[in-house]
C-alpha cells in the first residue's frame, strides 16, 4: 500500500501518482470522482490492475476504484460514506 499521494486541485491528476502507480489508472478514477479529492492509497492487484483509494476533500466520501493500468474501463467502484 502507498500512502500520502495527494492531488493539488481537481485537474492535477497524474503528476502526484505514487511511484509505480500508472498515471492513466489514477486519472481515470479521479475523473470519475469529479470533485477535488486526495488519493489515499494505491494497491497493485492482479497483473495490470490497480485499486485506487480516493477521499473527497469536502466530505467523508471515500471511493475504492479498481481499474486497469492503462486507464481503461473501471471494473469495480465502491463508495463509503
């Protein structure tokens, strides 16, 4: 698990991805959140797939997004409030 990855604003997605986490995967999940958010953790899953854990800045909402490394179609999306 990688911690401490943050997004400065709603459009600064890829430049702050954790080392080794594909920018395309982070960008895809952050774009779907669509509000200012912070990446709390990134976890490699099976080969070529990542779990991106995102916390909204203005609420308690946390999203667990499973996405391929290339930023393709999101495979799983779980929201916790």
